């Protein structure tokens, strides 16, 4: 099946408008990294809600060498934006951990900025005109769990959550985004490694597996294992059903 971004856009834009209405929202709040996902989401939000109803938030963690991409994107889209340096938040928590004798793991240091960024986005969304945080994840990353729970996995709704990395790029091109915002390799922002370096396989391999069922057996095993062990990130938190009734207004049991 050939992907046709032009055919996808009308339905996607209408869905985004309906989701915003369902949330009672007006202003789309988007974390801007300068990569393809946040760039395409920002462009989609401009298309769906008008640029006057989109707020971009740049969140460097100290010095961010590639922040020119983020600045360039908000300038290109001509959207209102803020720069929040989250270094004080991340370093404050890490300093307190050290103070009480906890040695922060590498995974803590990788995931903490993502969670601080999401807390920042929600703080802003709750302080602007009917702000709603828009998720920027794609299915290629989500399929193998390459996201931070309560970090970049969060948001009110996910416009590109069922599109592969290559399909996201095609949507961005259809929206008229310059190529430089669509080809920047995503990285963890800490080690200098790209997502694909950390995963041990390419997103193209994931995309071929998702859409066509084609994969090298060794890579397929890795993808399947990561998929199985990361599903908890995308499910409602499990709740123990103790058998006690929860009766709502119409008299029905909430859990039945």
C-alpha cells in the first residue's frame, strides 16, 4: 500500500478539531524539539486550529547545541512560543538525590528531562486560554516503547501516533515544512547517540515490520521483545477490582 499524505490530511485535521472540542480546549500547546515529530505536530495544529491558537514551547536542558532547529521551526510557522530552560528542574532533583545518598542511574538521567518537560507543558497549558497538550509520538517509536512514560508518552491526544516515521515525514512535506525539520535524527539528548543507535536497529526496519510484516529474524526478535515489555506505557493504569460497587447517577455499576 502506497502512503498518500494528501489523502490522509483532511480526515486527520477533522479528527484533531473534534478531539480539541471533546477536551473543551482552544489552544494547542506543543513541545518543540526541532525534530520531525514536533515540527509536523506544530504544523498540523496551525492547519487545524489557526496559528493564533498554537503555542510552541522550547525546553533546552542547559545548553542545547541544536536549538537553532527549534527556533527556526517556530519562526517558519510564525507561532507564539516560549523558551523554558529546564536545567534548574533536572539538576535540582538530581542534586537532592545525591544529597540523600541516591546515585541517579543513567536511565534516570535520560528520562528525567522528558518528565520535567511534560510537567512544564502542562503548567503552561493550564495557564493559557483553554490550553491542551498535544502528544508528538509516532507509531514507530511507540511500537518498541522508545518513549518515557509520563514524559513524551503523555498528552491529551496523539495525532501521529498511528503513523510511521516515514509517513510523518511525508505528512510534513505535504504541509510544506522545509526538509531540514524532517530529517534531523532523533537523539536522547544526553549521550550524543541517536534513537537508532540506542535501539540497535533502524526505524525503517520497524516500519517494514509494522506495515508489511517483513523483518530480519534477529531484528524481529528484538522488536517483538521491546514491544511486549513496553505495552504498560500505553495502557490505563491497572486498578484492582475489589468487587465493591461504584454506583453512578443512572444506577449502573461503573465496572460492569
